[in-house]
């Protein structure tokens, strides 16, 4: 692909995006992952799965992070790996078997990606079946992932989300965050004003707040996991960060009703599993 200069002779992200969209790859895999009938949250999840980019311990090891790895899907726990969780583990085997059409076919597959492809290319007797075959791998993997996350949090875990934002670069900046329990119940939230700094500085400042909260929770023996998530999955914290930047003051929210109405709506949507979107005019 050759990226041409715009009419005014300058390169822009908008022109590059337009070029990519017009020559988008319409492979079968991409068509199934980004199927219009799937929620965008599941599409992003499936894209990360087939790209081997889910936040599993085997990924963290690549960055030198070591830790105990035990799957939640087997009676005799094994090391948690992507293909084990979504294909060869006991829970995954049982689920795929329920939907199996061609007998013993899934038992010969040992890779999550190959399992999905086998469903996508499976000959369908009717177009309605083809529709189901295209969606089913994403839905099954998504539910396996949700079950795994739920099992991890059953011990009474806590989840911390923080975000930073800057209204300009540099500009008025703020940070925000939420602490929630394993059932997505609200515990407390905060909104801070960082002053006039760059967007990167604001993000790092919010990260420092998060690390301090992590240390506090660990000190109180409350296990919780640290994962990165995309901005679309962190909308309530992003809204609190913007609030801190625009108000120019700090605020602590001890109860759900004290939160700004829009943040309450974001949290409710998040709890119900609704995807969120960001619109940018190019
Ligand atoms: Zn297992």
C-alpha cells in the first residue's frame, strides 16, 4: 500500500485512515470477527484472542513478569495458556462438544484459532446456519473468558480503574478513578486536578494514583489484578478525569449517588456489558 500525500502536500492521520478503510482486508476471519451482529466489545476481544494478545500470564512472562499460573477450568488445574483455556481445557472441551455437529471433529483440534476457523469455514446447509457458524466461535470464547474472569474474582477481589486526561497538550489536566468489587459494585470514586501539564504526564500521574491504591489494597490483603484496558472500556474513569480537569479541584465520591449523573450512567452501562464508543470527526 502506498500512502499518497494529501492535496495540500501534507501527510495526515485522516488521509491514512481513509486509505486503509478503502482497501480494508475483507478476509473471512475479519468478516467473522467484525460481524455487524456482534457487540463491538466481543469483536475486540476476539481480535485480541486470535492475535494472541489477551492478558494472560503467558503474555506477561514475555515482559519478565513471573507468577503462579493455574487455570480455573479443570478439576486438576494446569498452567493457564490461551489454547488451553479456549480449546483443550476441560471446560472448553465440554462447551465445544455441546455445539459439535461433525462428530469427533473438535477433539482433534488443539488451537483456539484453528477451532474458530474450523467453524467459520464449515459448509452450511442454509444461510441461516452460515450466520450461526460465523458468530458462534466469538460467543463461545467470550463466555469462556467471562467465566474465567468470574472464577478469578470469586475470592472477593477488587478492581481499580484510573484514567488521566489533558484539555490540550499541554493543558488543564485531571485524573479520575473507580474502585469496584468483584460484582462491579461501586465502592468509591475520585476526581483530581493536576494543573497544566501534558497528556502523557496526566496519564502517568493517574497511573501513580492507581499504583498507590494497588499498594493499599495489597497491604489490606485484598487480592486484585492489574490489567490494561482500552479507553472505551474505561469510560467512567475517563469522565471523572475530565471532570477534574474542567473543575480545577479534587473530589472524592463515597457513594454511588454522589457521582455525576453521566458517570453513574457509564457505570450502569458497564455493569450491563454494553459497549461504549468514542466518536472523532476526522
Ligand atoms: Zn484448565
